[in-house]
C-alpha cells in the first residue's frame, strides 16, 4: 500500500464516508419501537461508548505508525496476532458482501433492472476506488462527500417534514439491547481505524476528528432510519426516496455511500493480508475481497446483520481492550515473542464473557462491561505475573 501522510481534513472525509451508509440507516429502523426520544438517547449513549473505544484503537496505530493488525501483534505476539488478521479478513469479506447487497437492493428499489446488475455496478466502482488508491482519492473524495452531505440533508428533510408519528409495529427492543446495537457499528470499525490513522500527519488530532466525525454522522444515519420508520411508517429507504421524487439523487446517495463505506472494508482487508505475509499484495487482495463480496451479495441471503454485528463485537471488543491495557496502562510490547499465551487466554475469557453478557439486559449494553472487565483482568494478571517473576529472581539470587 502507498505511504503518504494524510491531513486531519482527509481523515475526517474518510470517516464521513464510512458513516454514510445504507447499513447504518437500516439498523436505525430497528430502534423505532422504542419511540423517538428513547431511541435517540440509546443511539447517542451507544455511539459515545463505541467512539471512545474507536479513538483509543486509532490512537494506538497513529502513535505506533502501524496498521490495525500490526498493532495486534504488539499485544498477542508476532504469530498470535495473525489470528486476528485472519478473523478480520473474514469479517471484512462479510461486510463487503453485506454492503454491496444492501446497496444493490436499495438502488434496485429506485430503478428496478435487477439486484445482481447493481451488485456488479457497485462492486465495479469499489474496485475502481481501490485501483485509484487512497493517496489519489483526495479530490474525488471531497467531491463525493460534498455531494453525499447535500443529498443526505435532502433525505433528512424528506423524512422529518412529515412531522406526525406513525404507529410502529414489530418486535419491541429493550433500551439496553438498543444501546448495544448502537455500540456495535463503531465497534465494527475498531480493527480498521489504525489502517488510516497510522498515516496521519497529526495522529492525535486525526484520530480525534475521525472518531468525532464518524460518531456524529453515524448517529445521524441511525436517526434517519429510525425517523423513516416512525414518521413515514416506511422502513424501506428506497421507497421513501421514490415517493419523495428524489429519483437520480436517491440513486447517487445509495451508490456513493455504499462505495465510500465498502471501499474502506476491502482496502483494510488488503492491509490485514499484508500483515499475514510480506508476499501478499494488499491492493490485489482488496480487489479479490471485493469480487468475493460481489459473489456473496448475488447469491447469499444477507437481510439481517444483527447477529453478525454481535459476533464482531464478541471477537474485537476484548481484543482492543487488551491492546488498550497494554499500550496505555501497562506500557507493554509483546511483539518480540511468537505468541502471548497470557493475552490470548484473557481474550478467550473476554470473548466468552461477551457472549454470556448478551443473555443479560444491561442498560449500557454488554460491550462496555466486557471491555472494562477485560482491561481489569489484563492488569491483574500482569501484576500477579510480575510478582511471581520478581519472587523467582529473588530466589535465584539467594541460591
């Protein structure tokens, strides 16, 4: 991948594009049964939790000047970190397929020429974005983001000008579950953000802007989806655009938002591949991931992504919790060993704990308590290990 220091503004644009997505709008529709006020509160609380974690994850890569999966090696060892590279590539292939599927379905609702055709069109544009390369996307991204910003404002007015709340049916959701679903989206970017902050001229500022821009815009997307369901009684964004007469503008919103978001997934899959082996060409792996995503979008039923989001959370929440503990609290770098059995064991405990907490209704969701518990466990184990090591050294001196 190309080496280039990116500005704070460029990082902000990247994460604006990441947040504007049909998947986020669709996820927002699930909040409708809570009502508008409680729904907004759940969205905001969840995004504050998720984006604080996103900031810390990005800051590690920005300060260390390493990609997300290279920073994982600092906590899990040079070989132990490869587990997360593989898991990350798998989840990014999944995300690429889901994003193309959602985008194609929505565009086909506006111009019905066949979802598979739109899968090919959107996939082709993502490949074009990859081949252009992130260092050459500056002006293209500025134009694309300006257009998206204006079109999304129009979409917001179309939805909220209705003013009257509709009766929203469907299965109810607890407040805690809604918070967790709100945390889940920024959490899904944890294993990616360092791929972009590592190249920032000002790592702290760029990471802060990335997390804030993503958080604010992602909340906006969730609220658009929730508002669509509550104020129009319609959860199909494509149909809302058609009824509002947006036509071509609606097509552009869906296609551009899908391309700019999914590009990050495919691009990061390439970077994760490079961390597996120096022989892997990241750009062409990113293209291959996009092709797999197109195939998945054409042939797999990818309608409900909540289980997928929770799986990502259960894998990567304890991972980043351990990295935060190692980098900011313990000041440990374990890349000099092949595998950190200690941290991999703690990660497994964190993974199991996350799955257990999913069965409980906690008002702040289950990511925050899982990460807090994992960080505390990481620090406690390191303290005990240090004590044992010191005792052994003393015994050697005596003998």
